[in-house]
C-alpha cells in the first residue's frame, strides 16, 4: 500500500494542477509516480530532469541503449514499476525483454548500470576503460547523472511504495504480476 497518496487533481491547489497540466502537455501521460511526486512540484521537476539528460545523451545513446541501461539499474534496485516501464519500451520497440539480444554497447551499459547500483564506489575498471573508449567526457558525465536520476526514480518508487500503474500490467515479467 502506498505510503504517500497520489494527488487528487480536482482538489489540488492551483500550482499543483498547473504542474500536472504542464506534465501532460510535455509528455502526454501521467504515471502514478508523477501523481505522487506532484505533492511537491519542485521534486517532480527535479525527477523530470531525467528527460533533459536523455535528450543530452542523444545521439550518443540510442533508445535501445537507454532502455537496456535503465532496465539494468531498475532490476538491480528491485523496482517493479521501473523495470516494467522499460520492459514495455522494449516490447513496443519490437524486442523481447526476456530474450534480449544485446549489442556490444548494450552489454557495456547493462554492466555499468548494474555496477552503479551494486557498489557505486567500486565500478570495475574494465567497465570504465570500455566506457572511456566509447564516449567523450561530456557523455560520461551525462550518463552517470542520468543513471543517478534513474536510480533515484527506482528508490522513490520503492520507498514510497508507489502504486503499480495498471497500464504496465501487460508488460510485467511473468513472475512479477501485480
């Protein structure tokens, strides 16, 4: 059961409804996590910087690379909502997240995402060597910051016990039904 309720748009103050409307205008949808974050439009805005950093990573990382990276972080953090969000993205792109054929870049980003969560103070040197060979410093900064926001998203969902979005249910892993 969620520890923090989602906002009720009809009874929310004007500034929260304005932030809600801006999110709908920008992204076309409202997740349960966003409905919860909107109790603080400032917190919502900070978490929404995920989209800013995603744009900064383009074209260095394509959608699939981002999806693999975020799914790895989400899996290691144990966030059913975040994992299923990226399972849906992979499925809608035509991939099977349970039998994903990873490209070299995907393997690297999967390993990096998992290492960030498992022990952020000890990301293996071989991962850093491969990352530095592939990406310039700006991309690496954006990638680490992006991964940090992704991890923060997973942690928020886990700690607040945000309600699972019903539209994600068809994309949940077979052993992860709500």
